[in-house]
């Protein structure tokens, strides 16, 4: 069994910063791609950023230059540094990962963490 647990969400003013963390635990051999998604009320879940085990990254156009994804492979943890936050960044942020286990590669989701950008 693999679990992804996010932390770091909260309320922040426009222009502020937050850092999200997502730690994977369980019977893990290795983790391939780790991702952050978000879902705002009334909208579909969207991919925000992704990072491979080698450190290659991709970002949604809406967050380029403001958000930075990184990971610590030794800790099976992925981070999302969010700067210059805007009201439209308000959403539940979800961690997602492709994890090698005894059953092969499986995709896992975290429970989500709320980010609210408001004055």
C-alpha cells in the first residue's frame, strides 16, 4: 500500500507565497513522474506541474515563472513552491505519482490540500 500525503496549503494574500509538500510512503521501489494537479470550484482538475525522477520539469502556461516543482528522491517527496500567487490560483491541490511497487507501476493520488488566495 502506498500513500501520498500533502501539506502546506492555507490562506495567503495575493502576491504571497506558499510551499506545498507531498510525501510518499509504503512499499516503494522507486517513483517515476511526480505531479501536482489542482481543481477549482466548478472547474475540471488540471495539471499544474510535473517532474521526472531525473529532474525534468513541465509547467502549465498559467503558472510558468511563478511556480517551481522540485523533488527529493531520497525522501520520496515532491514540492511545489508557489510565488506571486493570484486569486485564480485558489483550488484544492493534489499530488500524483507513478510508483513502482511489488505489483508493478501504479498511479496514486493524495487527498488534496486547500490553497486560498484572498485579501
